[in-house]
């Protein structure tokens, strides 16, 4: 996925000639988030916790930027600590000329872990990630964006208890609603 992102961010000759072509970007965000694991033996409850994410990439055109992203979530309840990590690649499409509203899509690997200090249950899966956000410029390079992002690992999912196979066909889902701060490093700044 990272190789695809790098290939997509390579400047195209026509894009390099346009003044509007952008360089690299990076983003950080925090958000309340909900994680859920469903399988044959899972409770399937959606738990709320705090999450954060990082992203880095480049622009392929004025309306599209792509990159690699890492998101993490943590929740503790009754002696059980749950963590989730999502690693993926996403494209952001800006359908209007003002480049404020974006739609996000991509692929991700979602990994969940629950531990009570003695036993560990892990789940994972690969699947789509979708989202929407609206960027407010706070300076020439910085943008603040409220967003809603959803990731779901559905393919290749399994559940392991203390390292041994416990169930197959797990679905790991992750939903974030929060705000991100993005810096765009234009070649012309």
C-alpha cells in the first residue's frame, strides 16, 4: 500500500508545470473513537475510547492527495485494556474548487488487542476506509478539519486467544469523529 502511495505521489510532468501543484503534506489528529470486533464468539459491543492518527503524503493534482496513515485507539474498562491500530493508505478527493470539503477512501489493516493482564485476545482484518471532512484554512500552510472516518477490517480476519486460533471470519471496525491539523508544504511557499 505504501509503494502505491509513493507511486501515486510522484509528480506528473503536467502537474509539475502548474503553479497550483503542491508538495508534501502531513496531518495529526485526536478524536473520540469507537471500536468493535464481531465474530462467532465475540460480544460485538462498540466501546468508546480516545484515538489519535498521523498521516503523510503528497498531492497528485490540485483535487487529489494521497498518503500513508497510522491510527491508534485505547480504552480501559474493568481491568481489561483494549487497543486498536489501523495502518493504511488513503486518497483525499476535493470535489470543489475551494478545496475545503474532502471525501476520503482507501485500504487499511485493522488490528485489535484486548488484555486483562493474564490472557490476550487479538483480532485483525484488511478492508476499506472511508471518510469525510471539511478543512478551514488557519494560515497559508495550515488547515483545521473536523472529520468523520470509518475503517473496517473484513478480509483475512481471525481471532486468537493467547496466540492460538480461537475463531475465524472476524470483522474489526473503527469509527473516529474529531479534528485534524494538516500542514501542506507547497513547492511555491
